């Protein structure tokens, strides 16, 4: 059965949604939308959500004078609103404070307690730990992890903690996880991230704490009421709790995940601890983990102090949801570190969308109206652009997460059409009374535009639907455009913006 289950990381509610969160989620939505076109809506499941437990959330809530759940409700609601505004078509939104997650997470923790490692030891054991703890990272740190005594990610000095915690015996899983990754039983991409994970494991794995004492805001361990589950451990379980593990039909249909997207800052948790946990639980591993990089804004790290944190809703207000989605993912190759050139948003919008997609569609529809009476001419496709090959390239790129390259491929189709119009000059042929040649040109262009609409749908869902509507197509078909169909000129897809005025 062809099915596709894709997840984003669940976003920690200590901060409001920004363009970094939107980047991963829009990318996941593009992939989910494409596979819905390929496999059908019923065979695709797209999960996102929010991570809501832990000391950091408790502190953030206290700072605002709110109960943790009230605080989490508000921020989680903001994520939902932003995804709706960006036209994200997720099938489910999981919150780790939901009963469905807490119940299954407790069951999984109990199962871990009764499991053995590949070396025959108990997976979980209790031990005392003394060391440095960064609340920002929600993790323990070693001296070598710090820069000038501070966490490099948060710029704060870790606290010294002395606690008795439950531990996951990760050290016993090193050989198993190493082999799983080397053999691509669980594929990690891009290749550079795979090498990074392998190097990390080969240096030796240390056991990790899975619980915290003296913290009320979390899921109590089912076997120790004085401890709550460490936030990262139970958060990872959302990918199967949302499917109703182990008995729900959704779990049986969609697990293992085909693709789990994540940023490189959470690589260790997803690429080492997550496979080890699933192995201990005797649950099948996800097929692939795709790790994307960081990005800067106009060459600078995103920072509230610098005032360069981009709110996705502001982008939608200025450009519309389709264009906002496009501007977020069209800056650089997915998977790499890159730079978002916010200063060039308007220029890119005008060149790619207003002058590119929008202008081409408008030209073809106007010429169809003018030269062919607004109907599809009675011809067969014979342009030099091989549409079947275009779709093959697009499909291969999606399987390799080449979202940026697919944008380039779509722009190539647009450039072909613009050149084709300029070379064939239907307006000159009209003066010469060569209607048969005009009909062939217009038919070719309409068939390319019809395919272009479908190519655009994952990136620009509203524009893709509008183009099909203008072509009087209720949905895309593998058959050619129907001869004699009435064509509507319609409203412009993207209005050009005045750069100087902006």
C-alpha cells in the first residue's frame, strides 16, 4: 500500500511561533500535499503539534503570572492560528498535555521499565546525578559543552543540580543504533548529518536521565510518583501517541513514519535516543529522519534584540498565504544552512510570482480569449517541453526532499512558456490569418498551464486551484485538457508590488 506519514517536531511553547517554526512546517505541508496528489488524501497523514511540559514552561508561565496549562493553551493556540493562516493542511495537531498523549506516554514508560537492553540489562535504572543543568536546553551539560562557562545556545550559566533520577541505559544501545543507521534501516539525511550522528555514537554513548525530581509540571512516572518524565523523553512519544498506539487503525496503517523532519539542534534526541527507545519498546523504526539546517536573516542570527524575528502572520498580511509560503521555502536548498534575504522579499515576489506565474497565466488566458474565442482549440499537444519528464524529475526531487530544486524546475516551465510565446508570436500569426498555427500554440500553452497548476499546488495551493478553475477543470486529470472547454480570464493571481512605495 502506498501511504505517507510525515511529522514535524512538536514546537516548545516557551516561545511564540516565528519563521523558523514556519520553515519546517511549510516544508512538511508541501511534501504532504504532493503525496496526497500522488497517493490520495486517505493515504497521507501529516502531524504537527506543541511540546508543553518541563521546567522551562513552568518558569515562563510563572513569569507571566499564569498557571502552566493556561500559558500552554495560549501559545499552542497561537501555533494553530499561524498554521491556519499559512494554509497548513495538517491532519492532526498533538499537544503533550492532552489526555491521549499522557495516557500512552505513561504506558510506554511502564513498558520501558519492564524491558531489557540488547546486553540483557534493565533499560531503566535509578541513580544519583550531580552536575550542571541548563533549563533553556532542558538537559545536563558537561564543562566541554560550555563556552566561557555558559550554554552556547542560551548564553546562561547552567545550574548545579544534585538529584536522584531514573536513567535510560543508552550506552547499551550504541552498537545496535550504529548498525541501524549504517544499514539505512533508519535513514538519516542529508549524508552530512548521518556522518555526524555516526561519529557521535562511535565516540561512545552515555546513559541519559529520563526523569526529574521536584518538578510538578510533567507526566508522573507510572512506577515512581516522586518523579516526572523528562520532557524530551515523553515528547518523542507524540509521534506514536497521536496515532493511537498500539491498537488504533491509524497506527496500524501509518506507522512507521515515512519522514520525520527536524532541525539539527534536536538531532541527538531524534537520531540516537529515539531509535534506541523504539528498539527497547520493540516498535518499528521510522523510515527516514531528515535534518535541516539553521538560517540567518539578512546575514544575521535571528534575535529579538536585533528586531529581525519574522512573524509569519506579518508575511501573510503583506503578501498573502501563498506568497508567504513561497518566500519562506524558496530562499535556499532545504537541508542546508542558509540566509533568508528579507530585504529582497518584494523583489522575489515580483520576479517569481507577479511577473512569473501570474503574468504567464494571464497572458495565456487573454490570448485564448482573443484568438480562440475563450475555448480550448481542437488540437493535440506537440510542444518541445516533455511534460512526462517534468513530472518524473519533480517526483524524484520530492523523494530526496529537493524542494528548492522543484521550485527551479517549475520556474523552468514558466520560462519555457514565455520564450515559446515570444518565439511563435501569436499576434503576428493573427495578422497573417494563420488560425491553425495559433490554435496549436494556444492548445500547447493551455496544456502546460494545466500541468503547471498541479505542479504549483503543494507550494501555492490557492493559486494552483484558481488556475484549474480558470481552465474549467474541477480537478487535475492525467488526460489532456478537454477540447472545447470554456476558459475564464479570471482575476490576476499575484498583483505586482511597488518596491519604492514599500
